[in-house]
C-alpha cells in the first residue's frame, strides 16, 4: 500500500470518527428544545454530552489538518470552493460551542433560551451542511484544469445535496435520541425512547431515498458495480436492525447499530471515491486524486510516523474518558456542571 | 474593496480575536493546575475553592479560544488557497500535529476535569488539569513552529517542476532557530496575562475587603509567577529582536522607523513620520542604543529601510518590500511600553507580598485592576508587529501575500464573511466579558473565609 492510499484511509478514519461521535452530539443538540421540558431536563441533556463534545469536535479539526498536510490541493480546492458553506458551518460550530459553556451561567430564563436556541441551530446547521458537503463530494463538482472549483455556493444546494443533508440530519437525530436513552435521566430517556421509533422511520425513508438517488446522480454503478459489496448493504442492514432494537428497547444494541450505519455509509463513500478526492464533473481528467493532490513522499512519511505513535495514544485516553462517564445521569441540578 | 485587502483584514481580525483569549488559557491553565496541586498535597480546602473559582473563569474564557481557533484552521484553506497549495507540505504538518497531539489532549481532559470531580481520585483529577495545561501550551508550540516557518523558512526545498515548496528536513523545521525565541516569549506572555488577571481581580476584592485570605493566597501565587514571567518575556523579547535583526532586518528597521542605515544606530524614543514621503517629520532618538541592543556593543550597522528595499529589489526583483512602517513602529512601542509597565507593576506586587504585613494603597490596588488589560494590549500589539512587519511576505523571501490569496473568493463574499465574523465575535466577546466580570466580582461561591476577617492582616493599608 502506498503512503497516499494510507493517508486517504487515515483521513477517512478521522472523518468517520467525527461523524460517529459528533453525530450524537449534533443529534442531542437538535433534540434539546423538544425532549427537555424544564430547565433541569435541558441541563441533563446538555450534560450527557458535556464531557465529550469538545474532544469529539477535535476529530473534525484533525481531519482538516490532516487533509492540509497530506493533500494540500484537496484542502485548498475544497475549503476555498466551499467557502460560504464552510462559513456557515463555522458559525454553527461557534454558536454551539460557546453556548454549552455560557448557557447555565446565568439564571435568567431568557438568557438560557437564547443559548438553547444557539445549540439547536448550531447543531442543525452543522449536520445539514456536512451532509450537503459530502453528498456533493460524491456527486462531483465543476472543477477546472487548474484544480479550481467553479460552482459557487448555490450549486451545492442541488436536490441531491439537500437530500444528503436531510438524511444526515435524520440519522444524527436517531443516533442522538438513542444516546439520550442510554445516558439521560429517566424521564428524558423515556421520552427519547418514545420518539426514537418515529425518528427511525424518517431516517429510513431518507436513507433509502438517498441510496436510490445516489445511483441516479453519481457514477456509483460504474465504480462499484451491480453488486456494491458487503459494506453498503451492511449499512442498510444496520439501519433496519437499529429499528428492530429500538422497538425491543435494547438501547445499547440500537446505538451500536446507528454507529455502524454511519461507519459503513462513510466507508462506502470513501471506497467509491478512491483514488479520487474531488471528482470533476467538467472533465474526469481534472479530478483531484490522492496522487495529484498530495504532499511529497517525505511529508507523508513523517506524518505517518507521527500518526502511528499518537493516534493509538489518543484513542486510548478518549476511550478511557468515555468509561469515566459511563453512568446514567440523574435529574439533580446541584450535580450538573453545565 | 480589494479582495486581497479584505482577506488580510479578515485574517487579522480573526487572529486578533483568537489571541485575545488564548494567552489567558495558556497561563491560567498552569496557575489553576498549581492551585489544585497544592490542594492535593496539603488538603487545605481554600486551595480547592481557589481551583474552582479561577477554574470557572478559565472555562468561560477557554470556550471562546476554542471556537475562534477552528476558524483559523479553516481560514488557511478558505482564504489563502494559493498559500495552502504552495506550502501545504511544510505548513500543514505542524497544524495536523497540533490537532493530533495537543487539541485532543486538552479537549478530552478538560471534559474529564470539568465533570470528573466526583468520579476521579484527587490525584487523577489534578493530573487532568495538568494535561489540559500541557495540551494548551504544546498546541502553542506547534502553531508557532508553523509561524516560525513563515518568518524563517527552513528544512525545505523549492520544487521547480511542481512550483511548490517541499519539506526536506522535519527536524530542521521543528528546531527552527526562530522557534527558540518565539515559543518561550509567547508562553511566558500567557503566564503574564494570567498572573495579572488574577492579581487584578484579587485587588478588586481587597478593595471591597472580601474573602481576603482567599485572594491573598491567589495574589501571592500570581505575583511570584507573574514577576518571573514578565521578566523572562522581556528577556526573551530582547533575544527575539536580536534574532530578527539577522533574519528579517526590514522588520527591525520598520519597527524603529530607521529610514537610513546607521552605524552606530540610534534607538527611537518617539518618531512621527510622513507615510506618503516615507521619512521623519519629528524624531527623538537615543544615539547608539539600537546598536547596543542589537549587537551588545555601541557600534554595529543596523540597516535602514531604504537600503534594504534596494537590496531586496536586487535579490527578488522589482516591488515594494517596505512593510507598513507606522503600524509596525507603533505596535512595537505599544508592546514594549506595556511590557515595561507590567514589569514595574510586578515589582510593586512582589514588594507588596513579601514581609509580614504586606500593604498596598487604595490607588495601588486600583492600578492592578486596570492592569488586567495591559497584557492584552501587549499580546495584540506583539502579533501585529511581527506579522505586519513581515509584509509583503507571507513566507519570508519565498511567497508574497498578494500571491497567497484564494483567487476564487470574491470581494463581495469576503465582505460578507468579514462583517459576519466581526459581528458574531463582537457579540460573543461581549457575552464573555459580561460573564467573566459577573463571576469575578461575585468571588468564590460560598463567600466564606476560613479566618475571621478581623484576625487577618488586610492587604489594604491604613492609608487606603
């Protein structure tokens, strides 16, 4: 395996980790105004992701940094090309991040409502835009011979992109609801369980729609063939099983399933794209690939050694931190830090 | 408006906002970790209360540092795509490493620290905040390695075929001579910011005669560490300036408004210049002092702006190699002026805490409250000086700023995002300062003091 492929895989892993982990953060954030009926319940909801959200967000920052280091042309074309979308994503992340810290610092219900709204909007906006972005990566973009994206902002909001965005929101909502069933205080968890069934149905419809649409809008048939392989089918199977486990009120298994939905879907996305990183609809020869968009071999080698040492360490302490906070929360305001 | 100018304004604005919050994070994480360590070692409850009080202020500030930082990582790609293409090999690596090593560490363990009081042993919990402090300061190291490359490109080669710079020596990159002068200076500035933050808020409470034991202990830790920090900041700054005289003489010349080379070179106390004509209108200079500062002796040529301009035109081709002199000159003065004022105050603070009956006058205490802002002035001015003084270069001698900007982002889009960021940041900064002020003024939660007030020597002297 060459270093370019290795780094393609590593960046995929970083994006997958981000989607799995911030997926439930965004889901919880979007559910906040609906599942939290009083102030304490809302605080409980926020506190379920309180210890984790910042460490989860770093997966995105690392993915961006790794893209910059390993594939500078991909980083340059994508980040400058998706300028307005990224600006909005940043606004969403900024509002959400500050809101977590500021929200409960003042007793005034208007202050708290304002920041709850910021968490909701920030989470929704982020989830939607990330889905739109990845759908567009799948579909391809107008990119010219000088690796410049020529499409503009509104191009990204094509129907396929929007369906991708909505499907992402739906899956994250389900993922977040199941997370709350596991972690939140009893009343909130109960409400989360009750709503999971409906969220699952919506997620299934949108996921199916996205799948069908993908066959129409992208060259996935050409690339993966009539039989797309185990992974995409497993993604759908995991989503069906998630519904089954939600019904059975087996929240742990349900959460494992929604996690797999996200993992397998993204593996499919990256497998489909390989070795391209940005598909050009203008001319396939102008697509960015892991070869024409990459850093020198020396940089890839240095980065590989650094990653080899530090990724396992990071995984170790992140997993440990989840273990520290594995217990379900109780609705006792004095014990809530946020 | 010109797209390049807007892009530069946006980068300046977002970076200044970010570096408004970061130094306090860098320094306060360390000071809070020290307080918690004292608590773990001695078991004295007051240190736990100090950890929680200063820790709460730390957290309010930390959130702003994080969110303003994400913007910067994205902004290289968004607004400076040509820069990213050109130096991505070399610049991208420290950024990625910063995230992988430092951001993961500080974010994960901060979550553990905030929420883990009842879930971890005292030692483990204290270790968590130390890891946050280490994470924060290590992230400063890696971003400064990246910036050092911009100031002094090392460990690379220019690939004629691809038209890009490529890394050839990772160790040369991370042991860039510039990092040795830049990193300590920055990290110690963070410690200084945190120390004066604590001293100022403590002084406020001395004025109100509340929780005096609590704040006396806080003030003491801050005064000792702050004095050491500001002293080393100035020393480090001096080394950095001497280094800059070698690698970026134009920045030094601009910082001094030294139009023509001088030997021995004079130091400007005050210069009012004509920007159009690029000469002095009025100047008070100390003869020989600049040579002394640069070469540790009263002679030695310091190159002037016009001579360097001629040199660079010969070396790099026609163009304007003179950075904005007024901005470079005044930001340098502001930074150094604030720095020396802080040194004087630190000495006063140290003098005040030593001995059995430390006393400050009421005016002295008010001075400490106002001095909270001085490090912020110095931090901002310092970055302005070092970045603006490097103009027109994005990477010194290698890539000009005008060649670094994203060609596809229109000035309309830039105006929108610039205004957007400034507005949102402004609102959030308002909320942040509001919260910090509220919680700083409120003091530690229970408001209890261990020793009865009348038995405790007041830091407010009789004349107060």
